[in-house]
């Protein structure tokens, strides 16, 4: 009887070593260096499912766009992106996207699509 119990304990212990037993804390993005940033963003991304990964990528792309517009050179741009995301987790970033989406609502998206249709109608035909 002791052998199956021991095998079960070893299996559970192995799961914990692999990060499969119980909830882990999400990876915190480390913007202290380019290397740490790249590594922790990849780790944070890997914690997400497909739907949340799309939201995460959209948020990171938006941050990159804002920081690109504000930076005067590549070094400043990369530093600004690292600083903007430093200390956050992927779930926090996704929650921010969800919060913004709720505030904006589907009415805002419909209004944008309607404006695009109107602009397309008004554009000269070539």
C-alpha cells in the first residue's frame, strides 16, 4: 500500500516542480534592461490563452505606437516601452484592455465604422 502512496506523492511533487500543481503568481514584466524585458514579456505572454493573448498583443502594440510617437530615437523608444510596461503582469494588461473596451462600448465601435463608411462614400472615385 505504501508504494502507490509514494508514487502519488512523487507525481504531485513533480507537478509542482513543473509548475503544474497549484496556481503560480503571474510573471511581472521587468523593464530594467532590454534582455530582462524581452524574456519577461515572452514569459508573461506564454501564460495567456489565445483570446487574452490577442488582447495582450493589442495593448503592447498600442503602447509601442504611443511611445514611438513620443521618442526622438530608437534608444529612447525602447526605454519608453520598457518603462511603460515595467512592473505589470499580463493579466493586469488584459484587464486594462477589458476595462477600456467596456468604457468605449460597442456603440463607439459602431460610430467609427459608420464614419469610415461615410468617408469612403465621400472619397473621390479613381
